[in-house]
């Protein structure tokens, strides 16, 4: 009986674990996570503006895993010893024959000096709850939402200001509030191609949301954010999506990229340790990253582990796509699909749509993902 250990309870880890559960009969599959809940992260902007309750966009992991005959260990991975094939956690150590690493990442604020207590971000549930409290206290002023160069989360940079525009209008505060977006992209949502970008620019213009492109923040001050080339934006409420850096737990693998991310081959295998697969945000790839990409990676890693368990060579190569669905507030939506994702070849936009059905589609996608994990709150 082989021991397969999956580290991480979000998209990549669950994608791998669920795929293994369907076919790894007779083998022991364990998912290890420092958190005992899955959070549907695309709904964090909705949590921030009060359209979703924090407990309603997550599900407990243990029941969902038990229904699939998967073992769950609620423990945070602290160290990986690939020579001895073990992962050390806070509560104990865990042996493996195959390892799927999806531990997530940390925000990298190292290139942004100033006043960190002034900044909000929107990467995890704690961030969304803290921002929600700040928005509830907000009584008008200057709002700035931006993304740093190498920032791996892009769509919320446009979704949050539009949801906030609708919420402030509902509270009668929009008339005394300015909202501005800055991005390393030259045009709004350029990632989606010219058609998508043109739609996004028109929505921002119509909703009186300013856009500053081709830049990033260099310093945060008590009442403003300074951008490259000397520009500055006043900010009473400031939300920044930073670049990522790899978590310390992956250091034991060696061969990391400068930002602490783990290089892998097209089969998601580590270059030195072929029994180690890496998926999700921890993978050393360029461009934005999404939960869908992590799921695809998790399934590919699982397929290759199953092949190895059957004495076959890796068979599944990771092929990517970038899916973005935005709820624009006020009943509108915008979405696109690009293949492959940035950094994995010359991308092409296969679908770009706008309108109310896109907003409904985002809600349905949230319900689908949470339903797979069963009831909970």
C-alpha cells in the first residue's frame, strides 16, 4: 500500500485529493492542511462589500474528505525532508511515498515600504473580513485599489471597485467618494485581450472609476500612495494586491526560484525528487494564477501519481487556461477565457462576454464548488 500525502486544503490540494480518491483503491491518501475549511476565494470581494457572509463561502474539509474515504489531518506543514520522504508539522511528522505540495504562498511586501497598517489586501478570508470592517466604517473619501507588478491575482482588482461603487451608491456615499484603480497593465483587464479590455474600460468610465496603467506603487504614506515615475494618489481606503513569495516550508526541496517558488516540469514533478509534485500558487510560473489553474494542476498531478502506482510513466501534461468572471455590481457581469494562461505560450482569447448572465454564472459557479464539499457554514 502506497502512502500519498497531499499538503494544502484549497483548490490544488483538493483537486489532487478528489482525483486520487476516485482511482487510488488500496492506497492511503491523506490530505494535510493548516486550516480545516475550504474558502471559495473568488467570493472574497463579495464578502468585503457585505454581499456574502464569511461563513457562507466556505465549507469544513473533514466531512467532505471522509465521504470520499480520504484521511484528513488538521496540521500545518513546517518542514519538508525529501531525502527521508517526510513532512514535519506542528503536531507530528508524516511519511509519504508520493507527495503533492499545494501549501499556498505568502504576500511579498518587501518592495513596498511605508505604512503597512494603512494597506488592505484581498487574498484570504481574514483579509476580506478586515476590509469589510473598514468599508463599513468608510464615510466617503478617496478609494484606491491596485496591483503590484508580478501580482498573481488580477480580476478582483477590477471587481472590487465596481462592487464598491454599487455599495457606496446604495449607502448614499458615492457622490463624495472617488475610486481609482492602478495596474501594471497598460489598459484595464488587458489580460483578457483587446475586446475584453475595451469592455472593461467602458464600464470603468461609465461608473466614474479612474484608471492609471503601466505602473505600480513604490511607497505607502499616511494619506496617499506613491506610484512609479513620481505620480501619487490620495487614499483614505487603500487596497493592494501584492506579488507572491513561496512559503518557507518548501525550502527543503532546494532549487527554488528567487521568489521562493518551486520549478516543475510539464508533469508538475520536481526536477530532483520525482515523487514530489507541486501544484497551485507555489508553482514557479509567470503571470496571474487562479483556483481553476490550481485544480487543473492537481488533477494532472493525481493522474501522474496513479500512473506511477500502476508502473507506468507520467502521462498527464499540465495544459492551462485562464478563466475570469467578474460581477460588476448593479446586475452586470464580464468574463473571458484565455488559453494557454500567461507564461505558458502565446495566449489567445477564446471567449469574451459581458452582461447580466455573467453575474449569474459567477454565482452558480460558487454554488457548484461549495456543493461538491457538501453542507456546512
